[in-house]
């Protein structure tokens, strides 16, 4: 029986730069940093709220990938707990350009939400979605 996603793997051109981006912009925490930095683990594992990201190097994808995944091919939505204006302010404070939004979007729980979209260092499309009752 499936209970949900465990993690999402993202292919990165520069994993260390991506670690810095996800830490700075989304408050992610690098787990098992000693194993990643020591070369024992082929992927960097980031914790973001209840979600995990595995950051893979584009130049040497970890097995069992059958082909070389492409950086920038992910579309990932994170739930933002608070008003959408606070999400926009947070992105602006981190010098991250909003490429679309705020726009109405449905949330996975069926509630109506509001989203803003931006890109990470590899061009992956990231979304912050809030379900607060605030108008955009």
C-alpha cells in the first residue's frame, strides 16, 4: 500500500551550489553531510519540512539510473505555510525572481490555493503554494 512520496531526486550541474541554494531559499538542511562531503554517498540528501530531495550530479548520476537525467527537468511544488505575499517577499529577499504569480491553483487536499513560481540554479521549476484565505 502506497502512503505517499518518500523523496524526489533532482539532477544538478553543481551539487554544492544547489545545496547552498536550497538551504538559503527554502531552508533545507543537508543530512549526512559527512558522508556526502567524504564521497561515501553519491547523492546529497536535503530535508525541507516533511520532504526530502536527493541531489544527483549530472556528470555522474548514481545507479540505478538507466540514462543520464537532465538538469532542469523537474517541476516541484512546496506548500508555503503563510500568506503568498510573505513567500514573494522571501524570494525577493533572496534575489530569486518570481516568474509567474501569484496565481490561483488547486492544492493536493482539494482546497483552493495561490502559487508563485521560480527556478532553481539548474532551471527546475519550483512552486510555493499556500492555502490561506488571503487574496493574492
